[in-house]
């Protein structure tokens, strides 16, 4: 695989991870389900995974960039595992709604696994690291657009989290946006 | 505090866009450390499972 093909593939991966974050936002704003603290940390894992792909898109493919994506997916996956184990015993309840029979944290665990496997598969194509175009060059328009989309989703998640949790830790079962419903705020 | 990793990664994306790779990697590493710290703070209840 040539470096430019690898960059294009990473840009497509960036789009795929961004779609996961957009789906989480749709659930939050359309269905009104506030993300729990562990859900937010899984989103951080997805943004971190996107970050490694963005490094490949912007600077060219490097093993260390894939390591960024793999480690982020492992950290996010660890959070998913903890949440799945918290609900795995029948009768212990669930969090949020299910899609195709699985809850968001279970889907997150599966997708983190797919990200790790995908990166491992891409690492087999060593010519992407040694080809004549492997050095730094400008990202394509599509790659730049995907980088901007991922950055926007990081910003949107940051703002949404501030609105939901304020400046501290989030409650385990959030029911409202703290910053929008706090009566101590001036003007309310 | 929960938003810190998002803003850290956002700053990292800014570094990526402006060609500062080392700073971008540093911001990613810091964001992941904060994320793991927040994970530790939020996981306080024992799991009712037997391993």
C-alpha cells in the first residue's frame, strides 16, 4: 500500500469514527438520553482513536500514529468492559436504550475491538512507511475535511460535557444539564 | 473536569492542523492520562461478579 493510499484509508477511518460520535450525539439530542460519566470517557476513547488517524492523515503514516489509535481504543475499551460488567448480571439494570439488541456500551466495546483489529491489519502493509511519498506533505481536501470534522466533534463533546457536568465530576445517573438547570446561576 | 480530555484533544487537533506533531502527541498523552484518572475516580462501586 502506498503512503497516499494509506492516508486516504485513514481519512475514511476518521470519517467512520466521527460517524460513531455523531450517532452518540443523535442519541443525546434526539432521544434526550444524557451520557453517563463512563459513556463520556468512552467518547474520549473514540476521539483519541480519531486523533491517531488524524496524525496519519496530516503527517503521513507512521507506526507511532497507529499506536496512538490502538492505545486510545484499548483505554476506551477498558471503560466499555467495566460498564458491560456492571450490567452483565441479569436484574442489575441497564443504561440507555438498546440498538439491535445491544446497548451503546456494548457496541462501543465491539467498535473499539474493530479499531484495534483494523490498525493491526494496516500495520502489515509496511510499504506505506517506506515509500517515496512517506514523508510529510499536504493532506488531501477530503483528509483535511475529516480532520476538521473530528476536531469539531472534540469541541462539541467538550462543550456538551461542560453543560452537563459543570466544572466537576458528572453524577452517575445524570438527569439534566447542570449548567442549564442550576438555579444559583445569575439570571435564573 | 470531565471535559478536560476533550479540550486537550481539541488543542491536539489544533497542533496537528498547524504541523506541530510533538506537541500534538504530548497533548494526546496528557488527555489519556486525565481520562484514566477520571475513570479511576468514577469507578468506585464493586462489581457483583465472580471471576
